[in-house]
C-alpha cells in the first residue's frame, strides 16, 4: 500500500511548494553603469603610438610592447580621440618654434589646456604602465 500512495503524495507536495516559490517577490536587479567606451581611437593611431613608444623605450620587447599598449589605453581613459588628436597637433606645431612663429598655436587657452591635459595623461600612463 505504501508504494501506491507515495507518488501521489510527492506530486501533491510539489504542487503546493512550487507555486509558493514562484509568488515570492523578486528583488529588483540593479543596473550597473556601462563601462566607458575607450576604443574610440582608430587602430592605426593606436599602433602608431605603440610603435613610437617602443622606439623611445629601447626597442621591441614583450615588456615594452605590453607597456606601450597599456600606455595608450590609459591615455584613452583620460582624453577622447578628438582631444588627443588636437593636443598632439598643437604640440607638433609648436615644437621647435619660438616667438611669433609659434604664438598662434602655443598661446590660445584651448592649446594650453589640451597640451597640459595630454602631458598629465602621459605622465599618469607612464607611471601606471611601466614597471621600474
């Protein structure tokens, strides 16, 4: 007799327990903020930066390649590509120029701000990525 009623009792228990679990209020899921998009730099510009960085740090090794790739990623966290490109342009146009020849690119507030931010981003990246 025991075997005859066991499946019925188990079935009844599942019918009672399962709906009770389904009606428990669910906690709202907190939405995490999406990570900032740091890949707005074109691949060509990233590769160019890494190759120049590797050349400045003694040539191509696994360590310099990894550290220079890390460096451009850290700079990308601080400046979007348009800001980076403008800062590099201002830097190139004022390099080696003195007096009135460079004043148009060196003296505007936008130029000073972008060059300062680029320099700070590069220092931060250098400190973060290169193990001394």
